[in-house]
């Protein structure tokens, strides 16, 4: 069965931890780190969009709020798809060198 970009089960944080242990190959580990980094960037983007939305709300900018609501919904949907709701973070042994 061929996988499509939007038609697969996401890799869980526990899957990533298992792959890190099972596959010491440098390229595989780079892919794992890329997944972890992408999730962290997604979390930061969501937090930034929430702050911007709050600023628009305080200023009464309803147009800006409407646009940010669309962005917030998309970011939140992706976090839910990834199972990263609730602040689960994968901590890898050499994570600090990739910040």
C-alpha cells in the first residue's frame, strides 16, 4: 500500500525514542531530530499566534483576529494530529547541541 502525504498515522514520541535506540545510523538520527525540531517549531508558532491573537483582541482588530483564528485552528489541528497536545517533548541524549 502506497503512503500519501496526508494519509498515514503520525510517528509518536515513543516511536521516535524507540527509533533513536534501535537505529544508530547518523542519517536516521538526523531525520528523528528533524521531526523533534519540527514539533518544537510548531509549538512556538502556536504560542506566537496565540499572543498575536490576544493583542488583536485587546486592540479590537477583528479582521486580524479572524485571520489569526484560521492560523490557530490549523496549528492546533496539526498538534492534535501529532499527539503533541499536552506538552509532550522528546528529549534526546544530545538534544542540546541542536538548539
